C-alpha cells in the first residue's frame, strides 16, 4: 500500500448518496489509519461528517454556479494549501471536474483516475461491498415528541426538483387513516419545504403526529430505531431510516431505478408503479403488512438463537 499521508474525500450531495457512502468512508479510514483524511462536502452535511469520526478535517463548499469564477479561484487557493497526495472522488460530476482542473499540475494525476462506469460507481456504494456501518454516533432526543408506540414513519416528500417521485399526499392520508384504525400512530417526517404536503397527509387523520421541519438527522435516526416501520418515497431520509435498522417500504415511480436508488437495509420492500400515482393504497398496505410480518419473524428467530 502506498504511503499516503494527506487524503481528500469528496462527497458533496445528495443526502441519500451521503448515507450510502458511509460504508466507503469507514473503509477508507480503516485502510489509511495513519493518514490525515479531509472531507470536502456541503454545509448541510458538516456536522454529520464531524460526528462520524471518519475525518480529521471537514471542509465545505457552496453550490457555486459555473460563472462564479472568483469563488472557484478561492476554493483553488484553499485546496492548494492542503497539498493532498490522494483523492477519493465520490461525486464525479462537472463540479469536481472543475476542481480537478484547478488543482496544481504536480498533484493532478492523483486527483482522479477517471473512466469509472456507472456500474463501477454503483458497486462502490453497494452495501454488499461496503456495508453501511452502525451509526451509534448519529442520535437525537425524541422525548419532546408526542410518540405513542407502536408508530409508523411516513415520508411523503421528495426533493423539489423531483415532484414525479411523490406518491400523492391524498394516498398517504388514506394510509394514515388505515394505520390509525389498526392501532398504529402515523408519524410524518419531512423538511420545512414539505410542510404543505405533510399538513395534507395529517389532515386526513387527527391522530397523526406531524413532525415535518422539526427533526434533525440525529432525531430521524433515533425515531427510526424506535419505529415499527417506515413508508416513503425515493428520498434521502429513507436511506437514513433504513440504515438505522428500521424496516422500510420504499415507493418508486418511473424517474429512478430501484436497483440503483432503493435504500440498503436488512428489511426493504420496494413497490413500483409508472407513474407512481398508479400505485394503489391497498398495495402499499399489503406491502406494509408483509414487511412487519417478516420483521416479527426475524425478531423471533434472533431471540431463539
């Protein structure tokens, strides 16, 4: 193994991809135990990265427009001072190509090996190759939430640029009603931008707990460890929920491929319809029932072992 002393790891976005890369981060830390490892990421993930313990330093960059030359040059100056001798580029997009071009010529050969196919990129985030590690460092305080176990997490949102990934809020509302009728508390998660969607879901069932915009990453992980299951769209929080060990039912339309984008976990059920609106609530309920049956069976097997 080459004696690399100063390593850069790049993972800018998105949330789900960041979670999927945790296994690679852990592997890099173990492979280079004596190196100084720096993460370049966005401010959203700074605290998360620091809590992980995988990095000696965390640098952040905003999502600069390509025309913002001054900001790119400022980033170049910062990177030149670091004098990295090896880079793991998990982003592999136009922005990291610019970083490569801006790097000093003597180090450029180490910035990026290039030529990776999409299959190779998928392999490096495949949980069978680099399992997502346990995350005891990612935790939160759920004591302030009015939880009434058993509860089920609902994640009805998706990134604003991906509206076609959203199963209709009305359908989530129907599901919330069914959950409550069967004795499960629906708990709705999402970011501040998804308040309207969450309110529509909660409006169908007055026992639903709407935590949209109230949870940190640590809170979501803590809720996932306590929840019976989670049902949600192809969105970042579902990756965290699954990684925390919660059984998930992941809903897909036609904008992404489940084999590439589904959460990695021990109990993941994928339901898909194209378009996603054609996925009936009855099918999702059946998927939920089968998921909790499998989870209960696995728990019984573990206890008897």
